């Protein structure tokens, strides 16, 4: 672990007592599916499938010790009963209307929690069409400068906390993907960032204002979209100074999750790769936003980075030099949220013989993303109580394009990410790391 996620030694981990607020910029498909799901679980209508914090166990000690508690029994995490939800969105629909429009859940599942969803009404958003071109919204804050807007978000966080008598708050960005922005001098230091907000510099996107507001309020921030947002030196510096955990970018759900499962398998067996062609059709609002080439570019960058870092062509030129990697997303309205992805993988074996793997994944994006939102919120809250701050490398497991310390390659391999996550929990709870050496069983 780098110093950015280091824990101050000997500091006891704060308890998970009291209520935890989870705020989402964006009350669309992912956010409403997440909120409806948590309430459905609380009412005993479903199980938290897909969530490590709720369902996974963690092995402690030797294999012969038979100690494998649930993560939630091992680590002090907020209980689902203590979660309170809020959101911002430029579209004024409450969570019930938004869930119906998103078309992810069936009416019977929405109806069962309708009273709960109806009460979640989005606060006016910081929104600007220049950064997300395909959405029109009326529920938008006004402010002279971007700094004013960030201050209004800070006030929203304080009001939300007071209104619901919350002990702690976490923010998870579930809003649309913004256009591609390259990190520039405006993002280099906190001072430059603040000056850029004051002069309404174009390089400061709305998502950055939410991240800034969160960190200023001591609220952990997770970025579920691929836009730059919290991934800048300025905001990293602020998070370090204020003792706030941050993580991102881009929830690792369908096709990229598959890539991070298959590619480590190919590499483990030293099989070559000639090319990987991925294409998708999806018809939800996210698909519509991604139909804009500038938003797609942000997504494409995030999706493309995965294979190179897993396969390490610089170490294995005979296997992975110059493979072709193409990613396409096609907006196709009849599909709604039920995306379909096709992967054609051209692999190379013994004596250069070519082989192919085809994957046809009929996935439901928001069904895969919702438990990720839950886990990120609970783990980020835990991280803060454990004295962790800055980039949370151990949460890379959940992201397509994980943030990493400057100069460090992010880790993409799902299995290394899982080991890192579990070992971090063991470390924080004072348990031994598991090396899988195993010689002790054969002495
Ligand atoms: N669904 C997945 O599996 C998945 C995976 C990875 C990343 N993501 C990302 O998560 C995000 C949400 O996905 P979704 O399917 O829920 O999209 P969605 O279009 O259904 O919802 C996004 C919502 O964000 C709102 N919004 C846009 N700009 C905003 C702003 N500045 N402040 C507050 N709200 C704003 C929109 O009005 C919309 O209601 C997208 O960026 C998407 O790329 C989703």
C-alpha cells in the first residue's frame, strides 16, 4: 500500500454506530436500482446478491483453522438498516418515477418499495450541458462562479446530515459520463484548482465540484463513472490533508469485468493474444449519453486501458506485442438497460496455432452495478473510520480504471484485486496476511 492509503498506526477503528447517509450525484438507473435493492433486502424480499460486504466470507489463519467469517461479521461495517439515501439530479423526478423510467426493475419489484422510493427527491444539481450534452434538466443550481456552486453543494451535505440526524455521509458518483477532459495546470494543485473554480475555468467539470465539496466536508467520495472527477493531483492533495478516502473510476460491471477475468487466465497459461474485439448494444440513458462521441471517448479510454496493464506486453513481447483491441458501444433503444455484449478473442497457442473464444454476455448493467455502489459506500465509510485517507488502492476491485498513486500502474487483474482487498481487511483488523504458500501443511 502506498502512503496515500496508509493508516495511522495504533489508531483504533471507530465504531459503525449511528446512521450513514449515502448521497449520489445522479438518480438514474444505477442509483435507483441500488436504493430499491437495499430497501427490498431490508424488507426481506431479496438477498444482497453480488455484494461482498453482505455475502462474502474471508478466510483467517490456516486452512485447518476453519475460520471463515462473513466479511460483515469480521469488519465493523454500517448495517443496511442504518442507511439513509439522498441524491442530486438535474431531472426533478423522485426515485420512484426515475426507477420506472430507467426500466431496469419490473413493476412488481418497484411497487413493493414504492412508498420508500417516492420520498427520495433529488436536490438541484450542479449541471452544465457542455459536459453532458444529451440531458436536459430543470432542477439545476444557479451560481455566479463554480466555487459558489461547490459551496452550495457543501451546504446540501450539511443540511442532509442534519435533517436525517446522520453520523456520517459517503458520496458515490452515479451521474452521467462527462466529456473527456485532460488533466491540466488547473488540476495540478489545490490553489490552482480553487482559482480555476473562481474564474469559471472550462477545465473544471461539475463532477469535480461534487468531489471538492465532499472532501471539504470530510465525506469519502467514490467515482462510478470514467470522467476525471476526483482523479487529479489537486483533489488528491485535499483528500490527504483532510483525511478523506477517495476512489474511482468507472464501476467494473459487464464486459470489462469479463476481460479482467479472462485476460489473467490467458496470461497465467502463457497463451498469446492477437486481438480482442468487443462490441455492445444498449438502449438506456447511459447509452444515449455515450452516443455522444466526447462522452464515449471518456468511456473508451477507461475500457481500453485494461488489457495492456494485465498482459504486460513489455514483459511478454512474444505473446502480447501489438495485439488489436477495439471497443464499440452502440446505442440501440429497444434494448433498454438489458445490454448485450459480444467479444471475439483471437488467441495464439503452441506453434503459433490460432484459436478463438467468443463471449456473448446478456447482462443487466445496473443489476451488476448496484451491489458495487453498496460495497463502495460501506467500505469507504469503514476506511475513514480506520484512519485511511487518499486513494483507496484496495477498492480497485470495483473499478474499470482504478486510481493509483502517481507513477504507479493501476492493478487490473480481478484476482490480484480481490487478494488486495481481503488482505487490506486482514491488515486493518490485525490478522495475518494469507500467502497461499501452504508448505506448513506438508512438513
Ligand atoms: N450501469 C453500469 O453498469 C455502469 C457501469 C460503469 C459505470 N457506469 C456509469 O454510472 C453512471 C450512471 O449510469 P446510469 O445507467 O445510472 O445512467 P443514467 O443516465 O440512468 O443516470 C445518470 C443520471 O445522472 C444525472 N446527471 C447527469 N449529470 C449530472 C450532474 N452533474 N449532477 C447530478 N446528476 C447528473 C442524469 O440526469 C441521470 O438521471 C454513468 O456515468 C455510467 O457510465 C454505469
